[in-house]
């Protein structure tokens, strides 16, 4: 365990380790990444897809705020994915499912963005 991993382990409480055990077990996240997620705050959005993304982000340990000071904005899914989803036939009954897909993809992209931004900050 290097110094940064030891520092992250010291930051996470026993209850946080238990709550986020699945995420911590992923090599892409680990304890250090989970500590970064817990220290991050995302700006609250206004759409249904944003509300879905917020649910996933809160479950991942990020804080959601309506105050835009020192927060990360929600990241959009890759434009090709979003364009594909928007090109699907416009059945109004599928609008809710469409929002859930976009929201979940936004949550994943936001988490990747937070982890990558912090990783870049730590490189010499």
C-alpha cells in the first residue's frame, strides 16, 4: 500500500467501507477513488434525466447541491450515444425510459470525470 492509498484508507470510516464495499473492490475506484467521490459535489440539474443521475450519484457517495460553488456539473453521455438515443422512434410512452437511460449514462460519465480529474491533479 503506497502513501496515497494509506491516506485514503484513513479517510474512509468503517461504515463507509462497508457501504461502498462493491465500488471499493473495483480496481478503477478502490479506496482512494471512493474517498475522492465522497469529497465531490455535483450541481443539481433540472431535467428528469438529471434527477435520475442524481439518484445514482448519491448512491455512489457524491453530494448533490443547488449551490454552484465548488461543484462539478453533470457530465453528458458521449454525443454519439445521446444522438443514437434521441434518434429512436418518438413513442411518448418511452420518454420515461429514455430519461432513465440518459440519467444513468450521465451518472457514469460524471463519476469517470470526477475520478479522472482528481487523478490528473495528483500526477506530478
